[in-house]
C-alpha cells in the first residue's frame, strides 16, 4: 500500500452525518438505535486519521486554514465504513452445484453428508495454488470496498489439513499487502472433519492442537519442541480416557479436570509476557512428557509469522462437539488466539454457553438459542453476531432472534458470513435490509450493529466503527438523503465513495 501520507480532506455538507460517537462499549438495548446524527455534517481528516467531526459551518474555517481538499457530500448520508466481522473470503471456485441441488430439494446437511458442502470446497482448495486463491479473493475485496466495507475479518477453514490451512492464512497475509482494506485473520481451526479422519475426530482435534495452532499463532518453535506426526503421546491417552468415560462419576471427574485446565490456560496467558515463548510452546505441547519422538515439520520451520489473531470452531450438529471445541479454544488461548464460535446454527448444542465460558469475542449465527441462552448472552461480554445472509440463501423461514437479543440487552452485531456454501453475498447493505425486513431491527439498530458493535466484535473499537477525532478515517458516502433508505431500497448498492485510512479507495 502507498507509503506517502494521504492528503488532508474535508468531507462537507453531508445531508446526514452518522457519527455513532460517544460509546466506549458495545451499544445495547435502546442505545443500539443511537446514531449521533449531525445534519449538514462534515469530517476533517489529517493523514489516516479523523481530525474533527461536526457541522460543516463550524469546520469550514479550519478546513480553509489547513488547506484541506474539499469533497462535497451534498444530498448524501456519510457514515463509518461497514465492519464485516464474519467472512470466509478465501475459497476456490464456487458451490453452484450445491446451490442447484438445494433448489431441487436437498438440505444443506444432506449435501454435506454426501461429500458436498465444506468437503467439496476443501477438495477444490487443495488443488489450487496460492496465486489463483489470492486473485479470486482480491476481486472480491474490490467489491467489498465498492459496497462500503472498510474492515473485514477473514477466516481460514476450507483447508481441513495443516498445510492447506496455512496456505489460506498466507493468502490472507498476501492480500493484506495488496489491499487498502484492513483484514483481520482468524484460524478456523475446526470446520469439518476430513474424510481421512472419519470416526477419529479426537485425533484430528489433536493434530490441530499440536501442529496447527502454534504455527498459526506465530510461535517460533525450535526444532525438537513439537511432537512428531505419528506420536500423539499423552494426548492419545486423553482421547482414550474420554472415550471410556461412560458413567456419571467419571464424566464428573473429567469435567472438573477440564475446568481446572481451562483455568490454568487463563493463568498461563496472564503470565505469558513474563516467560519466553519457547517455554510457553513447550508447556502447551507437553514436551518432555509422553515420550514421543520430537520432529521439526516443514510447517513449524515456516512458523515465526503470526498468521492469525482469532480462533474459530464450527460447534454444531454434524460438525464438532462442545468438548472438541473447548479443547481447541484452550489450546488457542495458550498461544494468545481469542476465540469466536459458530454457535447454534443447525441445532442447539450448548455452543453459545461454551463461547461465554471461554470468553469468546463473539458467538455467531445463534438461530436455535434458547430463552435462557439469550439471557446468558445478554449478561456476558460476548458479541452476538447475526448472519441473516445464510438464512436467506438457504431459503429458511426462521431467522436468528435479533429482536429478543436486542431487547434482552445483548451486544448485537451483523455480518455477511460471506462464503460459497451458505451466504455468497459481500453486500452489508443487503444484510441491513434482511435485518430490518426479516428480523425486525430498526434501520438505526442495523447500522450500529454493522459498524460500532462489529468493531467491538473484532476488538478494534478504539480505532474503527465510529466517526470521532483520533479514530481511523474509514468512512463511506451513500447516495441517499435519509439513512433509512439504505435498507428500504433493498438489493441496491447505494455506496458512491469509500474512504479507507484517509484515502478515497472507491468512488463513482
Ligand atoms: O458460517 N457454518 C459453518 N460455516 C459456514 C458455511 C460454510 C460452508 O458451507 O461452506 C457458515 O455458514
Ligand atoms: Fe461462517
């Protein structure tokens, strides 16, 4: 991206300037509908940052003094760029075959069980080199920018294999070097069980914990620290004991042990800065115990680069169990990866509760949550991220209970879930329409959920998500005079200008 400093800019005369200013925490309940509107508003930027926000009349003199370049936003709504906090941007090809099968009557789960779905995306991705993956995603990123998205989370997940997952994470890093948008990488550690691990999910989870998570987290693993490919060591014992734990009492013992080890993981994290990374890696992988043959794999050699910031699991019927996901989150935490969880999309499994227990940044989907789950989420810091694009594309009648979550006081965000299987849309404006028309949010709530609260969902609300002095100059202009027209005129791209870090990156 360009090294020269962006010009000073003065965006003047917005019909409505939606600032979303004034909140350091996610907006909940009635506050979710507060947009901080300034009529005939203006924004003055200096380099990548917002210098001043206010009425155009009051900013005019300073803009002249600073010789800022003036951009007239007359008759338009100006607001923070959309923050899309849930995408699966990197995949090969598409899933139009699945799409047609569904239209002919098969369900999403039936197609997945027959080897389509995520597995078919994984087969395509394994055949693709880095270059076409990056090229396809780069094309999508231009479209994200053209539709007003300025920051997006990007998950891996179509690898289902250590090397392929790392390929995806490297593709994300390569894209970040090319795009002006901010990409936040997430390791989607558990997405689907590869066919080669059929009936051995425990061993797959073990592979992910010992061989993928440390590398994705950028642990500089010295030769000999990581257990060899064939030896599962003490962890094999763990799988074994779990499988044998049939009676109530042993289940209770296991539960207590897990609760303790989760607490220990949290302590570890607190103390991490005082220890060398190597000793952290050794502790995490149980080096020295279990008597396995250590080996330096190619993935480990390629480590040292932090490739992910968050860790995600698909915790659902037909995907991974709460137990599997808990273990992966504990492991991720030890390496500083913050959990986010695909929860209660297909069935209620207790995934949202796991998200709360693990201090996840978000619990996403939530179609099947219970009233008690709603109360628990509302009482927690977890951002409830709703993805109505998936419901729309799957042709479902039932949508996530947005209204109940908002009214209960949960911190609600909206995202596209851009992916080839269930939600091939990158248009946040359409997500706003779905939120309003299908889930009965107000337009103001939907806007707040897709900017400020989404920034909280990515733990970046100190920099993005609202228009305030000192924050990043990420803003968009839409060709409407009233913000309510954004969802009202649905399936239209209203965005006419996208500004990222003080630079106009799209205009028409
Ligand atoms: O968020 N639920 C799991 N992951 C994606 C779908 C992935 C796919 O079908 O390719 C989702 O909906
Ligand atoms: Fe998803």
